[in-house]
C-alpha cells in the first residue's frame, strides 16, 4: 500500500500568495487527498511541454496559404461562375500537408503520455 510509505524527507519552496492559492485550487480540482500529495504527484509524474517545432510553423504557414487562396478562388468563382480543376488540386495538396503536420504533432503529444 502506498499509504504505508514513510516519508521523512522535507522539501520546501517559496511561492507568492497568488501562487499558493492557485496550487491549492488545482489540488482541489484534481481531487487530491492533500496539497502535499498533489505536489508530489505533479513533481514525479507531471510533464512540462515546450513544443516549439517546425511542424507547428509549417502548419501555420499552410493554413495562412490556404486561407489566402480560398479567398482568391471565391473572388474568381464569383466573377466567372466557374471553379477550376487546378484549384481543387491545390486544395487537396494543402489539406494533405496540413493533415501530415497534424498527424506528426499528434504522435509527439501521444508519446508524452507514455
């Protein structure tokens, strides 16, 4: 049983009053048995994610590009009442790039769970 573990080593840290209230609220929301149990669990198993990756930049660039091109296509369709095959091909290509970026990001995030 985990409750039978004797913990006799103390760790201390300083926080601001606002940080203390925030920690207490998070421990309560997590339905932790105590603030100490919450902090111990977060320190041992918690994960800090710093995900600055080329995949996010590529995804953003693709989304901005598709937005601009959809606007241009809408203007052309309104002017000519016609949609071109090249427009559909472009949309398929960019949607595929976005899908690949999302899949890559998802696999990284899923690996963090393990």
